């Protein structure tokens, strides 16, 4: 990347930060076999949409994870 120092710890950190911002910021959710990775902005938007009820959003995400894992609701 032009103009970005790639030497030293600071240069590596800045490169990684810039790469993440440019390439990964568009991904809102990644669903794997046993986990769900969610963009933090998406989580806060869900909490806002739920009127600030973070526990409700937490329960919804736990339910999604159970579905992904194939677990039955108790």
C-alpha cells in the first residue's frame, strides 16, 4: 500500500487496521459450524431496534447459535 510504512510494530498494526477497514468492514455476520461472528455495529443496531433491551438481543443470538449447532430449544 503506497505511503504506508510496513516496517516496525506500528507499521504492521497500521497495515492490519487499514486492511480490516477496507476489506472486512462490509461483512456483517459470519456463520461457522459452531459459532457466529457478528460485526459490533450490527449488534448495537439490534440493541437500539429492541429499545435498548440487550438481554433480548442476547437471547436471539443464542437462539441463532443453537440453530446453527442443530441443538433443540429447552
